[in-house]
């Protein structure tokens, strides 16, 4: 989508506009977006049809599923529907700006079966540098591995956790109610 069209949409919607999703499996839901970033992705909710079919095939009501690199939450919302109120989605999104958009999308759609963890998944716990291209804020393609030569990249340090550690902590703390490392939609 051209930069001119994105700027016009930003003017109409505001920098953090919210649109209803008109097609695909999330039809009728509302989605907070950054119009200057990747509006085309949002409007083409039929993207990655093979992944959508796999999720439909394998996820069942009551399942617990991880969304690693949850981004703005398209697949988080979709998996939330598939696992239903008896299931849960653990969405890991390390970039603070992106996690905030994810939380707005969950709140706008009254989703209560998703827990957002603001950490990157890695082989161990610690801190890692993550790169966000095109000047940073709002770009959906942040990466620990990519964008090493991008001149407009923003680098931030994020906390990491391994899925093994996360699962072990949950098994040990399942009844303690301690969730200091998580963010829940209000």
C-alpha cells in the first residue's frame, strides 16, 4: 500500500485507529492498528490460509496454546475463538509498543482467555537485542536474527524465556496466583 494512502488513512482514523474486520474468520471483531505500518495485512484477513486451516484442524475447545511472537494479535484472536472459554492462549510478544496494541485488540473484543507475556522466546532466560525495521514503532517484523544491515533499524533489549522454563514455572506455581511476569487484559 502506498505511503500516501497510509497517511490519508492515518489522518482519517488517527494514529492508533480501530477498524472492524470485514472478512475472514475474525469478521465483526475490532482491531487497533497503526495505519502507517501494515494496514494491508489487517485488511487481508484471509492471509496465511494454510496456517488458518491447520489451526482449525488441530485446536479444540479447552486446549492451551502458545502464540510465540503474537504481534498485534490476529492469530491470537483466532486461536482464542478456537479454544473457547475453557481453553487459553499464552501470547508472547516482547516489543512493548506491539504488546500494547495486542492488549488493545484483546480489550476491544472482550477476550478473557488470553494471557500476554512481554518476553521473547529463546533457548534460555536473559536479555537479547531485538531489531525493529523502518524506524521502529509499529512495525510488525521485529526480530532477534533479521535486519542486521537495515540502516533504519531500532534496537531494543528485551527479556527472554525458554518455553521449557515457562512451562516448569507454571507447573510449580499453578496454584500460587503469582503472575508478576504477565499482563492480563482488564
